[in-house]
C-alpha cells in the first residue's frame, strides 16, 4: 500500500499512462472465440496457421484444354497439333480424370487438372471438332496451372496475434477453411453521470440545469473503438448514491468514467468514493491546460477515470487517455494518439511547466497544415462539431511564434478537409456542395458573410459566400473586400436571392408593423448579410418615423435574439417560437410561410487565389457556375443575371 | 422496357454506376429514427435544429464571486474593494439569487449567475472573511460569464442532412436536449454463394472443392460500411435452386451479391436467373482487367451484382462498385472510391480500350508513394492480406513507363505504412516491432532472407532481416549484399540464433537419420536462410555418403513441402503433420519440441539509407539494438556478441 494516494501532486502528461501501468497492466484483458463474421474489425489474440493448402487441389487458371505440354511443343497458328478429346472437367467436379499421350481434356477455370496433364491451353488458342481439338499454341510446363499448396502451405502463419481482422483477412482465413478465430475481447466501459445539474436529453430542464452531453462523447468514442459502452442513470449528489453507482459500474465494467466534478460538493463526493477504492486515487491533476482536473483511481485491476466537464477539455482527455487505454486493453496496434505537424498562424502563449492544448481547425495549404485556434472559451459545446485537434505548446515553451511549426493532436476519427467554405449560408450552395465528387472533402460552415470574409483573409477559409450590402453605394460585397483589406482573392459573381419578411399568419411588410402588432421577431447574427439588411431597413424606418435607431431597436421584440441561418429563422417562425423574421424566399417556401419581398441581393463567392489549385475548390466553382446557375434559374426566389460568374481580382 | 437487356455489350468502368442509376436512383433508401447512442456512425437524414438554447441559463465560467462590475472598478491588489457576501450558488441549484449594489455571491463553475450580477471575479483574486469578500481585481462587464443562448440559439441548425453522427456531434446534440434523430437506414446486403465447388469454412473438402471465401470479403466490407450483411446458404447448381435462392435474397435485401460463375454451367444458371428479372440484366461485362465479368441486374428497385470469383478481382469490384453503391444508398458523403497518386517503379503494360488495375503494395519514400506490383496471378488468395490498392493504367495507354506517375485505387480501409520490414522471420524482431510506439505504421512480412534483400534493392522494403550463409567463406549476409549488387544500404549486425533439428519424439541429428527412420520432413522456402543451411547440410552429407545431392534430396520425404517461417515448421511438427524440420531453438521450445543443435547463425538487418530518415525505421533500429539486444541475451537459443549493432555501409 506504499503507493496509495499520490494525492494533489500534479502528474506530467506523458506520465499519466505509465503511472496507470504501475498499478494495472495495460495488456489485452482476455480473448474470446468468434466466428469470422463476428471477428471483422477485431484484433487476433493468437497466430493463425493454415490448416489446409491453398489451392486445395491442382487446378486450371483458365477455360481451355488440359494437355501434356510435350504433346503441343511447336504448335502454332499455321501448324496446329491435334489432340484426342477424352473428357471435360467442370469446376466443382471431384473426379480425377486421366489422359494419355496425344490426348486432352476440356477444363473450366478452377477445375481439377486431369492426371498427368501439366499445362492448359486457353480455349481461344484452340478449335474443337467432334472428339478432336486443334491446338494453335505451345504451352510451357506449368502454364495456366495452379498447383495445390502453391499459394499457401498447410501450417503457414496466415496472420499474427495483434493483426486486425480486415475483410481481406477474413476472406483469406475462410479460403483455407478457418471458420473461428480467437480475438481480444472488447473492453467494457461504463459511464456514470454525476452532478445534480445534469438531466437526460429528452427530460425537462429547470433554469440552472444542463443536459448531460459528455456521456455521449465517451460512449461514442468507446463504441467507435469497438468497446462495449453503456451510460448508467445519473447518480444524485449523495455520498451513498455515488458510491453505490460507481461500485455497481465497477462490478460490470473494466473502465468506469465519471465526468465533471465542477461543483465543490460533487467533487468531494466523487473523490471521496475514488479515495476509498483499493488502492484508490493514483492521479489527481495533470500538468496540462485545459483538462488539469483529471482523476484516475484503481480498484483491483479496474480503472475509474474522472474526466473534466467542459466539452473541449473532456474530448481532449478522451483522446489523450481514454482512447489509448481502450485500445491497449483490446490489444489494438493503433493505440497511440495521432499527431500531425502544422504551422502556427498567430503567436500563441504557453504555460511553462504545463502542456497547453489549443483547440484548432486544421487547414491544408500548399502541402502544409495550418492549425487555426478556435475562438471562445472551453465551455462552448458548439465547438465540438468544428474542432479538428489540439495544437500542442510544450511545457518548456513560453510561447510559439507565428510561422513556427507545432504538433497537433488530432482526434482518432479526424480526416483532413481539402477545402473550407465558411461564410453566409445558402441552400443552393449547399446543394451544389452535396453534389460534388469531392463533397466529403469540403467542410461547409455557416457563420455569416463578414466572418466568412475574415476567414478567407486569415486563411482558415478557402471560399466564403457573402451578400453584404453597402448602403452608401448600393453595391454588394466589393466595398467590403476593399475595406477589410482582402488581397490575393477572387470574387466570383453569383446569383440573386429574394429577401423578405417571413411570417406564419399576419402578413407583415415593415418593421413598424411588426412593432405595432407586438409580434415576436427573430434576428440574424451580427456580421451576416441579412443582419446588415435588417439594420439598414430599421435605420431607414427610424429616419421616416423621426426616432433614433436605438429606440426603434428596443421596441422591436426579439432584436437581441440572433440565429445564424435562413433555415433557423424559418424553422422558428414555422414552429411558432417567433412570429416574424427576415430570410430568403426559398426558406419561407420550404416551411410554407408567408413572404413579403424586400428586394433582391447578390450572393457572391470570394476565393483565395492560393486555393484555386485545390481540386475540391475547382470542382466547387465549376459546380457553382453550372449546377448552381441552373438551379438558381429554376428556383423561385432566385434569379440569374448576365454578371453571374464574372470574376474580379483583389 | 426499351432499355431492357443491354447484353454482352461491355461497359466502360466510369459508366457502370451511371448505367445503374438509369434504372435505380442511387439515393438513400429511407430513414429510421434512432437514439443518439444508436445513431453514432450513421448519417443524418434530416437537418437538426436546436430545440433549446445553450447554455440554457446564464452561468459562471469559473469558481469565484458574482459581482456587479461597476462595484469593483479600480480594485487592485493594494487597494481591494470589499463586498458584502449575500449567499452562495452551487452548480445544479435552480434558485435565482438576487444581489444588490455593493454585494456579491459565491458561485461555482457552471452555477446560475445571480441577478443582476454581470461578471465573476475568480476565487484566486479574492479573500473571504465572514460575511465579507475582498476583491483584488476589477472585472469587465461580462467577464467569466456565459450568457444563456450565447453558444447556441434555439432554432439554430446544428447539423445538416448528410452529416455523420460523430461522437462529438452526438454530444453536441445531447447538450441541447436532442435525444433522438433521423438517420438513413442501413442498406441490406445479402450474399448468395453459388457453385458446386464451394464448401463452408469448417466443412470437409473433397479434392476439387474450395472453401467459400469471397462471401466473407463482401460481408466484411459491407459491415464495415455500416450495412446489414448476411451470407445465405450456398445454392447448388440447379436452376430452380439458384432461382429460389436469389428471389428469397431479393425479398429480404436491397442488394444481392453472387460471386463467381467460373464454371460454364453455373454461369448459365446465374445469368438465366438474372435475365429473368424485371428489367433484368443491365450490365454484363466491363472494359477492365481484371474483373471483366461483372454482371448487374435490376429487379424492381433492387440490385443483383454478380462479382468475379478470383479474390483480387472480387476485391477490386467491391471497391469500384459495391462500396460506392452501399455508401450512396445509405446517404454517406464519402461515397467515392479513394485514389492516391503514386510513382510507377517498373514499366507496366496496359490494354488499350480497357482499364487495367494492377494489384500493388504502396510504399512511401521521400514524400512520394510508389506502387509496386504484387507478383503472381489473380487466383492468389494470400495476396488479399498484402494488397494496398490497384495501380490504374487508363484505357488510352499502351503502357506506363518506369518513373511515371499513376493513380492508385486504394481500399476503403487502407492506411499507409511508414515502413515495410520484409525478409526472414524472427520472433524477437517481431516482439521488438510489437513494442514500438510506431508499431501500427510498420508492416512486417515474412518472405525469407533472399526475397527480403531483393525487396530492399527494389525499394519495396525499408528493412530486411536476413541470415544467409555463404558456405565458401563461412560469412553471413555480406557476400550476398555484394553478389546481389545492393547499394545505398547499411547492414546492422544483429544477434546469433541457434538452429537445429526440431522433432516431436525420436531424436534426430542428421539428414541420414531422417531418411533411415522414414520420417516426414517439412522444408523451408527457397531463398530463406534456413533453406540455404538445409541444402548446405544435405550437400555435405551427400558428399560424405558418396551420392549425388539430387539423389539424397529425392530420398528425403517432404523435401518439396515448403513453409515460410520457423513457427510454421514447429507448428507442423508439434501437430504431427510432419515429424522433423530445421528451425531455431526458440520455436522448438515454444512448441515443446526436441532440439538437436546444428550451430549458430547471424541474424542481421539490412536498411536502405534513404529510409533512415523515417521515424518508424529509426525507432525500429533503436529497439533492435536495445530491447532486441536485451531479449537476445536473456532468451535461450539466442546470443549476443560484441559485433552486435556494428554497421557496415554498402
């Protein structure tokens, strides 16, 4: 018990797994016998030897005539040899036919080679007459013959302990008659949600409560790694209940995961239970940021992991610790966290003594990856759907300068996107992307026009969709490229979209009406083209009414309620959560809403010049100018004019 | 019915899917509602909107004191502000606490922010006394506060139709209370094995029969793509039985797969059944090699695919056609076949008018991939476990010159290996590789010493293990590097291994004894170091006996029976399939066999110099010289001398 309770001493990131290994061997937990079908995707726990030869009998590799090669020596198109046909062997026939000198037998591909034939003449070099076959080509001894055992000899090692049973390996094993194999058994992972604030998705929330989401993160990763995973009912913040829940889960699993411990009371409870295990808490805190409050306890040969509660911290801890633990305990070879090298686009501050992990979006440019930090705090749950990995600032570094290279920890399921299309959402653009050959290499993120232009400028985005009106000039988009100082980009003129008020019942044609009727408005996010339009209209209306913009804005119920897409506006109005909004006609029609036109706006694409070499970007632009143009000309609420697909360089 | 029966007209590779699409829309088949847990890994069939805000209430982002920011303006270490403590809010509490001017309240991370507090001072910048808190830092309005709805607004589109439900997305959806989603339903794939020659793995084979293995290939790929797959019992070669089997499978599946049709009789049966469907056979033969005999039939909106029977052809057709069909019908975005670009290492012949696919092993060297063709005919089933992809020779090309670049179709599950270690098998080397951090990026292939050296020379291998004795000089390995003309390589001296006769019962110490006792010998493969030793001993013994080498060889029962590893020799002797063989002591002991020493041999590594920059290769060499040395000095049958890890340049 000397090693018990190494408490409140922070452990280095690289020491977490070795520390655990001092208490629990990180070796496969055991094996199970499985049919080939069940074994696909699992890891072999034993070497597999061939119980038979392959091919199991000497066979023909072609359709043709089995011959004794000496009998057809010198045969050629203009001097064929004639052989007597003594029979035919079809594939699957188990009779060993005999031929004599000067004789031959018809054979199908895969048929048993007659004895003592030593070659097969392909049917296209023969001409069969009744009882006789003319042979137009000589064959070498062994030609088109596949001798028994020539591919695999009985006893050969076909696969090693540790190999993954791929579909190909399963087929190989089947070919020599192996029907069952031994594989490492799946790890059992039990998630015990704790915390009075948690509710299950589907339950009703009180103000002050949140839905449990981290449990699904753990469950999903464990399942995708092939583990058996299970989410237990939430344990209330009572010592006995937490104790019982953790012990029950320990009885049924190899690894138990608890999450959070954000409230002081709860933290006490989970940690008191973990400390009471035998040998108990072995790690409590890691020299990293975020994710410092990791707790690891051992009970016999079982593990309890207490993961941090903020979504991006929880995901990080899963990638760093839980995923490798599951993989090792299942005997998987690919148990290491995956790192790539990436360029640091902006200076980043480290935390000497701790390893810092900066959530980031990974972008490929000129054969290099760049890791753009994700904005916002680690409590953001929406970032879960965007984060590609975590840029690593080593313990030794005060900071990483812009342009330097750093390691990035990527998620176990990360795949690089070739192109990022970030900006204003447009349903037709989405359909164009969905139809691309390269669509799984294109990431489409809706942030609004202005954020899209900024993303193109910084290099996160290859392409941005934008529809920003400059009220001074009445021009769309180009004035903003200039004022934002965008260089090295091309603007591709797009189609026109009809914007208007969307409503469920009462027709609305001005903001005054919305205010007078006391309707609930839903706004668009600042920086979006539609928001710019809304503010422009409000200012104009304020001018007409002789009141201030701020004043009018305050009278508009819901002005501060912002959503990021036309779809969301239409959805909220259709569901009755809001009464009116501003969106494109396409969204109104899709949700069966009323629509009062405000006017047409231009939806353009802005493309980085250094992205024009990317195949996915070229396909997207081609698709926009062909499929996009076609759809726009056929879809109500859209229009195409002669400017479409003109390009302007900046 | 005008389009019915486009029969015997070969279709171009790129026209296969478009032809199918004329008859059957390649769109998702339908949707099912699933819990978040069930939905992980599936594809959303509908957009998902946020039903609530996130965070659902305004909360603190830190442990500290909620304040009205104006009250702490100007607070600093040497001039703290004192606030009255009016209460504490823990996470999960649903009461909205109120504070007044000059007051504060303790809050945990995640707790509801009291009203009208607008900022939180972290606990580390405070000092609490009874009823009073000293604040040492000013905070800006909104600091450490996470306002309700600031991350996700109700109605926001969280994920789009077509998005994969990753663990992260599942967690994001859970966070806003979504508990069930609509996903595209899995495709049902039924495999109907046909052909009299087929037997199930586990059944007894007659001479002329083979085990069904392709069914497992189809099953495995379908399952790994998320489809529901099922292998039906084999249909015998009788029209009514094949007809019934296919119709039954059509009733229960979306896609039915039959394989083979190698025998003329069988082909007739399957094609007669496919032709009788409505509209029937729509493709019969594709302009490609291998894999020409693809058949596609349509019955209503269901598909029957007749795949070619040779393993590498079957795998190719699965990659080219079946996998994209499954993906499209499930609505997956990643439905395209994956191609990479690779260097062509030797001239390759095309087949103008047809697209040629050459099975290959992909090797990374200097940032480029090279696609080395796999030797042997397409009937080889062992190649299934090696093939990385298929190099594509376009329809227009007579040949591809050495050094040119070509596209390579890689398998849906292909991952690049960083290092190929090809050559003589050694159990300690295998353990060294298994212990490497980079072990999942290292491919270990046992081919024997000579083939390993040739693989290093051609560039397929980065490293080869070799133990080839030159009887003239008594030297190991170095004479062969010279005679094979290996340049740009380094030889790393390895450990010594004890070779000897291995046997089950009767002790054996010479080949004469094996022959006299009439024992069944199992030989090693030509080109292996052990085979060179065997032939060397046989020649010496023939000299002593005054007989020819050939003669002695013929008297040795089993000389022509070759396996590729020490493990296989020991396994066969232990099982009683053979009585005696030559292997290393390690293998004998592992299988509890008798062992008569012949002598020690040297097991060296040969490494390409241009591979020394690869991390996996460096780790392997480090491991060989540390872990390998340690194990060799501790393991009976191995020895280490002072030469170990000396290097010689060639």
